[in-house]
C-alpha cells in the first residue's frame, strides 16, 4: 500500500508504556483501557473500524469472526509468537496480512522451562508450602528428598528456537539431551548440544526421565501427548509444559498423576485457560505438580521487544513493503 495518512491501529490489551507511547507517535492508535481481554463484541467492533488490529493470544480470531470484520481491516499484527488464536488461512483469503513476534521470547521461556525442570524433581513448590504453613521443624537427612537432574535424560518435544535454548541450559546442568522434531536439526547443532534424535516420539517418551514440551500448538499437535502416549512414560518420569496446554490431554495427565503412574509435572500452561482443572490445583497442594499462571514469557524486556516487533511490522506494511514477520498458512 502507498504512503498515506496514519492508519487506525486498535490495541486489544494494555502493553508496556514505552510501547504504547511509541505507537501513539507513529500511528492513529486506540489503546486499551483495561488489563482484561476485550469481550467478543468489543473485539468485533474494533475489527470493524481498525485498519490494523493488534490482538494477543487471548483474542479468538476465527473464520466466523473474520467474516464479520468488514473491509477496513487489512493487517492483524499479533502481539505474540503463536498464532493459533488466528485463522491465518481465512485472513489471507480475505486479503488480510497476519504478522507475529517470533524469536523474542526464546530465552525467557527457556529460563522458565528450566525453572520447572528443577522445581518438580527437587520439590521446590512443596518446600515453599511447608514454610508458608509454618510446618518446618528443622533440617533432617531423610526429609524432603527429591531427585538430582544431573545425569538425567531430557526429552525435548520440539527442537525449534525455544527447544534449542532449553537444550543448551539443560546441557550445562549435566543432562543428556534427546529430542523429537518434525525435521532433524543440522548435524553441527546436534554435535554442539550432544543431542540424540528420535524419529519415533513413542520410543523417546518411553526412555526419558523428564519430558519438556516446546512445540507450537497446531491442529497436528493437539493432544499430541494423548492418553496412549502418556501411558508410555515411566512411573518415575516428569513432564514439563511451557508451550500450549492443548498439546497434552490434560484429563489423562491428571488421572495418571492421581494414580501414581507418573512422578510429577510442571505446568505453565493449561488446556482451558484461564480455567485450571481443580484436580490439578489439589495435586499442587500435595507437591506432585508445580503450577504457574502462563508466565513463561513474562519479562519486561521480552514484552518491550514484542512491542517493537509489532511496530516494525505495522510500519513496514504502512510503507508498502512486506512485513518481516508475516505469517503464511504454509508456515503453520
């Protein structure tokens, strides 16, 4: 599109002040006045007036929504890496460009993954609970014994940017790196990480001490860790998920945790967010699971970098060029 007046940009959630200020300087921007998600009606109203919509992962933009959005909407500049909340194929057919913010949250999410990899075997959440409830009576050589992670096998499901960052951290902790991915990574990277590739996910799951879920949520990865596959895990294995809750059959995971068929889990994401399965919350009180409220990417630095990418994508589109982070259906 040619250079012209500032486009109307509607932002659906509050963003860091520095990002919002810069967007107001560059575009005709309507900022959100609340930390909470827009209602479906408000979101649709925004899409009918905006030329550029800046949604987040909590905004559902499916085919039905896009059919009602009207003709003014030309760019959906998603504030987030994942675009499973957007029907990219329908958007493209309607002439709407979709962008995201890849690569920004890699290190932050990998940090939180390792925090959970440490927290569950070492019973960190359980220990915090004992202190909080005033139940600690002093040190004992046989009390609160967990398991070391040095020398354990870590199976990474999804060896993209985040999976690789997790592998580098885990290697520094003395873990043996294994992975399953749609495509095998380059030999040089395997050598650097001392990583073992498994083309069979089933075979990898049956042999790991800890599984880390780091793949995107797509139709093909929905319940990738199904009840059948979860049954392949050893009884002393742990599972960590900082990707998307829908990748794991959560009900099956809960049943296995309750039955002692898996040692524990560390979850930063849930299948029906923001709702959390009450059974998981009960298990958390026993120390069998460590739960976090989807905060794996929650750093100020990361959020500002995400905003900067959104701005670059909008500015590039406004100047008539292809945005650097355009998402196409073939990429999903």
